[in-house]
C-alpha cells in the first residue's frame, strides 16, 4: 500500500483544496437555499459522478494509455458552459412557486447541471492531472494506474462528504432573499455568472 506519510500528505492537501470556495460550493449552497438540503446532496452526487469520470481519465493519462487532446477538452468544457447558460436562462424565465417562493427542478436536471458545472471547469482536470501524479510512487508494488485510481477515489470521497456537509449546513442558515418572489431571477443570474466565469477561466 501507500506509505503512511505520503497518504497523510495527500489527504491533507486534498482536504485543503476541496474546502476552498469555488463553483461547486456556490452551486451546492445555491440549490440548497433555493430548494432544500436534498437538492444540495444531488449537487454533491453530480459532482461525484463527474469526479469519477475525471479520475478514470486522469488515471489513464498518467499511466500513458491516453493522450490529452486539447481541442476535445476545450470543446467539452465550452459545451458544458453553454449548457449552464441555457439552464440559467430557463430558470430566469420560469415563474417561482409564490406559496413557497421556491423553484421546482427535476432531480436529474440538478445532477446533470452539477456534472456539467464540474466538467466545464478547466481547473478540475488540471487538479487531477497535476496533484495526483505528485503522489504516484514507484516504491510500492501497486501499478501507476491503480495508484491514480485509488488517489482519485479518495479525492472524490472527500469532495462528496464536504459538499454534503455544506448542503446540510446551508439548510440551517437563514437567507430570506433566496426564498422570495425573485428566487428564479437570482438563481438564473447565478447560473449565467458561473457559466461565463468558467469560460473566462478556460480562455484567459
């Protein structure tokens, strides 16, 4: 297995990076405050699905089974950002539930939005590609591919539990401006801002 000090260093680094404010945290808080804590957990689930995909991709890249196609990578990230823009526009133009002042979104759409948000973040794949290789070692009988998959799995588990905790915590915090007649407008604008921010990160 991994040397204890190496594993401790990796978990510490991942934990610090995961809890840093970012798009995933904003999306989790937004959906929790707009709907409920279950919606926040769905965001965490979507983030986990995207993370597993990135784990497999990065592990194959690290092991040399794939070569990174920059054009394809850019196309995926741009398409995902455009999806978020479309989602934001739809939410902006949807009438809120005046009785509850909230927004109704299908579970599958919340998960899909979370996946697209994660995949459109140019820092996500870079995070997997540059952090994990630093902890892949030749001093263990485990192959590079297996090491990368294990490290990616650890990262995804920490990320899932953190976002789940954030959803539960956010559900306890009162933010009345997220529960009024303009809920959809606020959420729609936030989605558009996230989409443009991710495109900005991709092309700066």
